[in-house]
């Protein structure tokens, strides 16, 4: 399953594409950030985001687009730009007939790190491990977009499985790599549930 | 000058097109509302709004799109849908190279009724008079979209003129129709300023 994750934003819009196999193994396909300057007029900024999303959808042809569900905790001026960008992203996917899934930040954090209250550094660290990357995706928006894509793919791949597929607190040294350990844990849980 | 005014919203998105002559006389060209149901998924709703905006831009070829600047006074769940719709509208105009102007609700109210704190009924009443309509545009979102377009056109047509072009409180009976009285007042003010 190929998923495009989008962490919407006006100043920085994170984009990440992953391929996730039936066995939950995930591979990085593409990652990036569309940045727009607050010096530019709003219409130029939103157009740049619209064009970038179209490019990513054309280039990577994802089966699903996972978008962060925007939240009220943010301050209002930030929410506005985030919501405007997310509207454009969702409409762009819908225009191509690509399903859109919305996930809350805490769902994504829980899926990737095991804790819904994980900080950005923990999310980045886990995304880096899960995708077996040599360097961490930067900025955090790019890592968040990948986390969204992973969270969605895992939910989709194993319906009914726990949304938390691993716990950072359980990441003690053992024979498995952290990512392998995650899969093992997730799979053993999924088996226990069924 | 042809202006498309948009009162963005997820449940109801008001659209109004007016032609405004050099002498500030305004004519209704088109008015409508795109309604989407809360029962539909968000992506289907935003797609409907995106397609409608594209249709209106293609059909009426406005020179400017005037969009209501979204505000923090609204509750957060409303703001989200409004902002998502406005993002789509702004990007659609920008994609066609059509300039976008943002106006606050109080700017629009002041331009159309003379008071920045006018209620929806007063705005509808003035829009009906200004455009010489036999019946008021309904729902209020449609009237708001027309008010936005008028407010923008008047600002653009006479730079430096007061943003309040008439006062409902001054609408006492006399030989002029209310709309004619408005023009007369606005023009006499514009002359006084220059």
C-alpha cells in the first residue's frame, strides 16, 4: 500500500510517501517540505501548496492520502493557515478519486511511538528507525508527514489491531533492531487480539 | 469591474458576481450558494466546493475575487470548515492568475451599510437596494457574498474614498431611491475628500 502523508501548514507543509507491505514493513518513497514565505501574499502561498500537492499526487500516485486532522489547541492564526492548506490538499486528492483519511496527532504518535503524548523528537526518532534511514528526516514537518503515512498504513493493513504498534519505553537492547522489535511486538499483539 | 464575492463555508458557501461601473452603479450578474451536507465525508464536501468555484470562475470570468477574511470570533469547529473552503477558493483564483482580495466582515458591513456592526438583515436589505433587486438574495450567505463583491468594487473604484459609502440611518424618505441616495452621498463625500 502506498500512502502519501501530509502535515498541512502554510509556512511548512510536510509531505511523505511510504510503501507498506502486507507484513507491515515500510519503505521510504519520497519526503519533502513545501515552504512558503510569510512575505508572500496569501494567494501565492496557497497556490504554491496546491501546485506542489498536484505534483506529488501525479509523481507518486498514492492509493491513499493521510492528512493530519487540524486541532483547536493551536492558536487561531496558525489554525487558519493549516486549515486552508489542508482544504487544498483534501480537495486535490478528492479530485483524483484518491481516498483521504484524517488522523489526529495523538493517533499518529501512538501508532508510531506507542504514546499519544510523544514529543516531536521521539516521533522523528521512530520514523527514522522504522524506515531504516541513515539520517533523520528534517524538518519535523517532514517526519510528521511520514509518521502520518505509517500510522495510516498500519491501521489499514491490520484492521482491529491496536493503534499503538510499539512502545519506545520497551526499546531496550536485544538481538532485534528497534524496527524489527516493533514488528515483532505488533504482530504478537495482533495475534493475541484475534 | 466584475467581482466575484465569496463568503466561504463548508455547509454553505455564498457566491455573488457583480459588475460595477465607473460611476459606482452596480449590477447583479450571478448569485448562488453551494451547500454541502454534514452527512457527506469531508473530502466529498470540499471537492464539491472546489468544482463549484472552478465553474463560477470559468462561467463569469471575474477580474477580482473578494473573499471574506476568516475570523477568530467563530468557534473553532466552524473556523476549520470556513478556512478549508477559503483555502480552496483562494488557490482556485490564484491558479487562474485572478487577484484575490480579503476583506473583514466589518469592512464589508461598513462599505455596504455604513456601519461595521450592522446585522445580517441590514446587509441583505442594503444589497437588495443597491442592486435594485425585487426580492432579497437568500440565504444570508448569498447576500454576504454580494456585499463582499460590492465592498471590494467600491474600494477599488475610488481609492481613498471612505469605506462607508452610505449610512442606513440616513435612509430617510426623499425623492431619491435608497440606492440613488447612496450614490449621491458617496459621490459627494468622495468630492469633499479630493
